[in-house]
C-alpha cells in the first residue's frame, strides 16, 4: 500500500487569525508532529472562499499500521479529548493514497 496522506480541514470556536487560534495551531503542531510515525506534518490557512473551514492539518504515514498506531497513541487520544473536541467547531477529514 502507498503512503497514507491524512488531511483535516477545520474551523475553531474562537474564530480565525486571533491569539487563541494561533495558540491552538502552535500547540497542535508541537504535540502531533512528535507522535511516532507522523511524517510531513504541516499546518495551512485557508485562502479560498469556496471552503467553509479556516485551517488544515496535513500529515503522512508510511502505511496503515503507522496510521493506526497514531490514532491509538496516548498523546493523540488525549489531544482529541482535551483540545480538539473542545476547540474545533467543525471539520472534514480526508485520508487518501496515491492513485497509481
């Protein structure tokens, strides 16, 4: 199987381009990028008026096992419970592999 690209677009309860949003983005990158198996963790700001979400996280995993380990990792589980579920207003998750 090919590398899995995991992307999540989202908006925050706090809105965009404010100190609370910036703190959320910094903390998220710091915590999630260090989980074993995470590759190419990137944070994006939305610039298209065609998308309702304000931000995007993008990361890659070598395979399904690495992706599963990430989802079950205690840091990720705690992050979702303590930060994501409380601060994210809406989101859309996409997991893809390269079409060959």
